[in-house]
C-alpha cells in the first residue's frame, strides 16, 4: 500500500514570495500609506510639484502635481499600493478630478485601521464601521445639497465655481476664470445629454492660453487645397462619410480613357492577383 506524502506542496512559481498573517498585513499597511504620503504634498491649491524622470536613453522630465500622472509614472510592486493606484485611475476615468484626494483619504483610513488592528479589533468590525460612516456622510451631503437647476443664472454660477475649484490645482490655475467659462459654455451646449464625445479639442502651436476659444460652429482641421478659394459665402455643403483627400484617391492611370468592358475586367483581375 502506497503511503501518502505529508510534505507541503508548493503552488507558487519558482522565486515567488509568500507572506502570511501579521507580516502580510503590515506589508499592505506600509505600502498603501507610503503611496498616500507620496502624493499628500501635492494636494490643494498650495500643493507642491513633483519632478518625474523617466528611464532609458530618451528619459523625459515631467513636472506635475496631478496625482493620477504621478501614480501612473511610478513602479509599484506592493499589492495594497497597486490597489490605491488603480483606484486613482478609476477616479480619473470616471470623474476626471479628485485622484489625489481619494488616494490620500484611503491611505489615512488605512493608517487609522492599523492602530485599531493593533488594539485587537477584528478587520470586519472596522469595515462595518466604515460602511456606517459612509452612509452617515451621504445623508449629511444630501441635507446640505442645494438644487439650483430651476434658476439658470444661479445654476451656471454653481458650475463656474465647480470648474474654478477643479482648475485651482492644475497648470491652468492662472487662467482658471477664462477656461472655466469655456468649459461651462461647452457643457451647457450639450443640453443635459452628458455626451462629452461631442466636445472636440483642436490643438494649435503658437499663441497663448488666453487665445483659446469656443467656436459656435463646426471646425475641420484641414488645409485649403492648392489654387482653391479661402472664403466662400452662401454655399451648399456636402457631408460625406468617406475620405475625399486627393492624396488618398487611387486612380488606374494618370488620365481617363475609354476601354472595352472585357479589357477592364482583365485589368481588375490582374490587379487583384498582385
């Protein structure tokens, strides 16, 4: 009768590290808190910039105080720290702002949780308390919220204040009034649809930031053809869903000639076999 081996089975690949119990818990706390401390100094209108130096020969230097940009640029191998980095990416994709705030808040919650764990409080008890606190915070926000949607003037002023607050920590802080007005005007033209893909940004070299403007019509980033008029009035407009650039049109020959149908079919057949 064959005997069963009681030796532990290794399910990890060679070179992998395994942490258990208190060691794994402390490693998670340290990694997450370190991420929070990294971006904490960039928070708010008086936040400091970080200088990011890329690796390799063509190393690029980036100066920013945006939390999402900083967290994307750093390499993280701690699982808990990766969770905070992914959380900031989701915040940036869904909201577009507040990446540093959610990262710092989560890190501070874990810092307090570390003290509670040291007092032998079970993690599930701490999580239950956080969930109750979340519901209490939501109720307080609903009670303090003010709805000005029925007053267009006050509603637009609320949107401008939100835009100014968002731009206060960005590179556009010195021109936040100008760009806040542009952003609010663009969003108001959506008429509540929320389809931000309808707003297109065209970048052009030269000029200053204050030269940016919101056009009333539809702009095409195209160059006028050779010997074509640069201004036409009271014209008819053709809208086509295919490319019509002259450099993309493929012709059979430099000039059009009349050829028999059979010969045209043979030419097409030879063209397909190439």
